[in-house]
């Protein structure tokens, strides 16, 4: 594990870098007492997210819910506030499920998990937990009054990045006022997408680093800012791998999300690759990065002192509460900046709805994403721009996977997803997708090129997944099919995959 050198604190951060796994192990043993539960909800449980959206889209939960990990504090306080109100059967089921999930997070626990598949999982959406063919983990988590920690050891069979053992999922968190400060390697998913998070998703392994985040999303007390409603802010800094064109480049990011109206959530996100071997990484360079003084040819910026490679943009979710609850959502991310606005944009748009059945629900999602810049709004694509940079030529990727949308750059994806939540323990998912990957067919993977598809490929895929959970157990079995026209890294063209996962917590 490694952490970035920022704000001149190189000695402290280098110590954390060299001793991160030892520190996490010691913290797990020594933590002692207000969290009273795991600090957040991780982006690996699509069912829990479904129930949260059932309440949020009905304005029963008022906190922002499109920034993951999602802090438990605001969610559970809102659930307790509305649990005795008059609710629909679907809303009542949501309250019960969320409270049960929270209760499972309130105690020190040990968990073990194992996943096996015939092939890798090349294109991941929200809630997908498997990346490689074979993976197992053992984890211990301790919850204190104002501290929480987890040590997770993962073992991978035939990993894409060549790292057989890692500590993804491990963290140490402490509360200071209403802020949670964290060191570790945790998955992030920013924005309202279910399948294609454009700026941060679960496609790549989590970048180890430090972060802070509001614990509770209470509105401002100042009247002139209270109009933005409940709000969330988070920022992080981490270090990418050493075997890159620019070794040990840093990844930094920040996100603000808020709900100015009960039916509207807005978000603004910004990330950047900065520093690394041979690149400027003094405080003045970081300040130029933050202030946006990084466009070559302006304000004395040239090839030698250009601070970094930035992405920034906005997202939204508009809820429609009625007999057929629905939401319209989208995300727009710019690879560049012009006139203080994101330019060279990539986009994601979607609509989802919930159909209530007598004792179950169906969530139906239609989503499309385009990662070729300017193709959506200008009609003519600009290739090899999104997720690429002339200096950081390994691209916006970490350990051979995209940090943003899992389809990587110059690609389009259209998804139809049907989640049937049959009862409190069983769910069935059907996902149909059409991909146009690496449209121009140019670039070499991991050096100015799409890391998912070798050359251009266009075809369909289908996934059918059954999940069962009860009394500490969660297990799933899935059938995955990719048509012959998709030339995906790590996948035998045309071969179907059967995957199974199992997790137990006690």
C-alpha cells in the first residue's frame, strides 16, 4: 500500500505508506471506544441501495444518497424518523431491510468470502463484487465509540494485475466532530449510475490512500446557505502503482452532493492525476492544480510544469413519486476545461422505476453511457481523449482496469436491468447490455488505449444472477454470456461463464 505526498507532510505519509498493513492490523486489535456501527455502506449491495432509493425517491430519506461509500449516520437517523409514519408496503419493507442491515453492522465481526468463476468479470456495475476468476478473503472488523477499523486479506487466483495477495477493503476510521477521517483502500462509486459511473466506479481496485467525509449530512445552520438542503462532502488522496509511464502518480479527488429540493439531488465531482516520478509535486504545483491553472499555454504552464490531468463534472437525479415511482438521472464529465466549465464531455443518462407487487418489488433500469468525447452533444466523436493524457500516458486506470466507467474510453453501452426482489432473502437479476467498445479500434491497451477491448468490438451480453441471504450468509450464482463479437481482455471469446460467490459473517 502507498499514500501520496501532499501539503509537505511527506515524512508522515511515507511512514504510513511503508507500514500501512501493520497499522491496520494493530488498529483492529487495539481499537476501543459515536460510530456504534460500521461508518458507511459500501457499493457492493445493490439490494440495499434499492431500498434506500425507495425511501429517498419518496422524500422520506432527505440526505444525499449518490456518494458511495454512503455514511450510515444520516441514513439510519432518517429511517428511524419515518418508521412510524404511514408507509406503503414497499416503503415498509425498505425500512425493515435497512434497519436489519444496520443492526448487522453494529458489532465487531469476522467475515470470510469466496468466489469462483470460469472467467474474469470484465465489465462491472454497481453491486458486482467479483473481478477475477478465483478470489477469497478473510476480514475482521472492530467498531468503537468514535473509531472503526477493518483488516481484510484477499487472495486472488491468476490475477489480471499479477498481485496475488492484497488488502483491499481494509481501513482505519476516526471521527472528529462531524467528520470521518480514514486511511485504507475502500471502493468508491460517485454519481447516480447503476452500471456506468463515469468518474469513479468499482471497475478498478480501490486506490489506497487517505480521505475525509462528512458523517452526517445535516443542512447548514446559516440561512444564506440553508437552501442547498442536506449536503455531503468528501475528498481523498491516494497513490497509483509504480509500474506506470509516470511511476507513483497521485490520484486526488473531491465531491460535493446536496438536495436543495426533496425530489432533486445534485452532485459535483473532480479528480486529478498529479505528481509522480519526474513530475512537479511541490505545494505550488498542487495549488495550481486545485485552482485549475493547468491548461498548457496559459499562465506560464508548459510541458515541464503542467500540474496534472483533471476530470470534473456534474450529476443529477430527479425523483418522481407517484403510483409508479421513477427517477431520471444523468452524469456529465469533462476531460478538459473551457470558460470554467467542463469541456470535451462524456455522458451517462438513465431512468429507473419500481413496480410494487403484493409481496415483492421489481426495479427496472434503462441506462446508456458514451465515453467518446463530444459524440453525444456534437454528433462527431473525438477519440483517444477521455481517460487519456499526453503526460500520464498510462491513462485514467489503476492496475489494468478503468478508474471511471468500466467500458473505458471511446465506448458506448446500453443496459436494461431487471431486479426482482422476491422476498427479504431472495433476489433475481437479469441484465441485457449492448456494447460498442473502443469504437475507433486504435490504441494499445494500458498505453493510450482502451483497457477492456482489444480493437473495436460491438455485440451483446446477458447476465442472470440469483442471490440468497440469511442469518449472516450471502450467496449467489450467475450465468454470464458475451457474444462472439466482443473481444474482451481476459475472456475467451464466445465462452459462457458460470460464477458463484459465498460470504459468511459472524
